[in-house]
DNA sequence: ATGTCC
C-alpha cells in the first residue's frame, strides 16, 4: 500500500491517480485528491490539502471532499475543490468562491483557422476590444439597456438578455441549466451589489478572464467531436469570465453574514473562508438566492459578450453571422453550488474551480447532449491548449465533476518575477492585446501547470474522454 | 476573482 506524507497529512494511494486522506480529528469524512506523481509534488508547498481537510469537518458533508488535478489553495475551499452537503447540512460562500459562476463558453464556426493571418487577428482583437470593455472596474457598453433588464436578468437568466436582442432563443439549449439557476431573488442582494452589477453586464474583467480566438488543433474522439460540431482546423472562440463586481460583492457580503451566523448556530468553522450556515437557515437561504442571482448574471454576461464578439467578426470579415456559421457549443459554470441527486440522495454540490461533466444518458444533460454527455470545457493558460472533454459513468465518484483548467503553479506574486523575455517566449506566436507585459505577466503560461498532464489524470482514470484540443491564435485580456 | 483598502 503506497503512502505519502504531505504537509503533515497521510495520503494513501487508492487506485490510479487517486490519493485518500482517511478521516481523523474533526473530519467527518475522508478527503480525496486526484493527482499523478508530478502534480502531487506541487502540493508540498501549498495549503490546499489543509483546506480540503478543514472542509471535511463541516456539518452535513458527504463522503468524500474532493480535490481536482488542478487544485491549488484558495480562500476557504481550494480552487479545484468539490464539496457535497446533504440537506440538513450547511452552505458556504467560500466554497463557491468570490467569482460566482466564473465559467467558460465555447463558440464554433464554419471558418478555417488557417485563413486568419496575424494581420486579421490583430484587427479582430482590436475590434473585440472596441465592443467588449476589459479590465477591472469597467462599465458595460450596453449599460443603458442592461439597467432596464437587470431585474429580469437576475431572476430569469439568459432568456432575459435574449429577449433584449442578444442572441437567439436556441442558445438556451447550449448553456448549463438552460442559462438560469432556479431560486434567484434580488431581495437577498445588497444595494451595493446591485449598483455594481447593473452597469457591469457585458464586461470581461481582469485576472484570468479572457476572450480567445482558437483553432481546433486535434480531434481526439471523432464521433463525439462530430456531434459537438467540431472539426480539425476549425476556428472557434472561447470566453472565460464570471459575475464581475456583482458576484464579488455578494460573496463579500455573505462571507461576513455566514461567519456571524455560524457563531449563532454554534457551527464550528475552521477558517473564515469556510464561513457556513445551515442550508435551511434564513442566512443560508438568502445566500443561495443571492448566489443564484449572480449565477444568472454571469451566464448572461457571457451571452452578451458572445453577441459582441460576433459583431466584431462581422465588422472585420464583412460577413454575416450566418455566413460565418457561429454557433454556441456550450457554456459551463466553474464556481457554483447546485442541488443535485447522487446515489439517490439530494445534496448541494459546491464546485469551486471544477466543472460538472455528466455522462451520456444522464437525465440532467440538456436535450441537445442527452445521448453524448455535455461538453465540459477546460481552458489551459493563454499560451497553451484548451480541451473539450466529456464525463463517463465513472465520474460518479467525483459527483460528476472534473478539473476546470490547468491550475496555477505560481502565485500571482511569484509570477510577477517572470522576465519580459521569458514571458514573450512563453507566448510563442499567440497574438495578444495587452501592450505592457507587466499587466499580464502573472497570467503567463509559466505561471500555470501543464494542462496536458492535468487533463491526463482523469483520462487515465477513465473519468473523462478527451474530445478535442484547441490552441490559441489570439487572446484578449483585461489589464488590471 | 475584485471600483486589488471606505
């Protein structure tokens, strides 16, 4: 029996790429982390195992608390963490994260990527920036209309922005939850969060958010790729953003509210980032209502950005959306808590830096992907590849969750030390918009784990089937 | 991630 000791915790090998921390002390359940030998080494200088162990002590937690292959430390639950809680247990804002429904949307086209010279790519990213405000604190270009429809957006999700003219009704079939998480209620959201949100719909933000023009580099599973409308050499666009200042304010407000509520309810919370209250309590219910509002905001944000990106392509290529064949492949949440049934039991699954990946035939798939399983989207860093995968039946052991990216290897502060030369080399031929490398150096591919290795962990275990690999041609980032 | 400290 293979055993390893990391950060003082005993890890016991539990099959391919899977390590278990048997429960001890205040843990109510085991913690599990999915890594191969090289990724496991990265946990030695990182607090993420402690954060998994702490999460395993919360009331109502379901066996096991799980770390994804791209795990790294976060606030409360690690990024790359999955925590399921039974109905009589607690809900935690820190286990969803500050960027509620941070997520990814993939758009395909009928265009051949090889047509896109650097000259065209520069024109495109310039035009995309013309339409999509990027960077911290930016207000939306559509804020006149988004203020008017804001209430409708938070309660009804993407359907509301489609009614206002951003895209078409059929897009709803290609968004997790149909673009709307039930149970949102604006009355649970602070005035401050509402004011920030109304003006920020349709903005990209900063940090790891991006709009990427990509090429389908490799088809890894022919049959599924065809059903997802993907082909080798195809031009695609990936959008990665979330709920901006709206979700951030909600997370800030409720971390405080839940921290104080925990004391009143006598819940022992091991660290502030895991602040939690009973799901059935007033505070817990209110967090869910506010979180759902931010989830709907973020799906809608990506819908508006898709609309604007397609306008940019129309302007530069002088072709219509129909001629270019742009279609939504899928839109997935990476930071969310949702009610799901696993093993016949209803539970609230918190995913923070993790993607749901339902297998073929699972009834919660959208009808468009019932027979295949929906695409799970895994962006790499901005100089490397991204993957489309699907979950298998074996993904039941992770509550049908897979990794959400490559995962950070260096902290932002460590990554700031990367030199200009190293940064430029790491970007290779990828065209990017930000003029000063200092603004995005902490997003350098060198700051991330190797996405191929990370994706291989679940593939080797039989939890995912990789379908396609996409590589970046051009990337639009927000300068902070 | 974030009007990166009201």
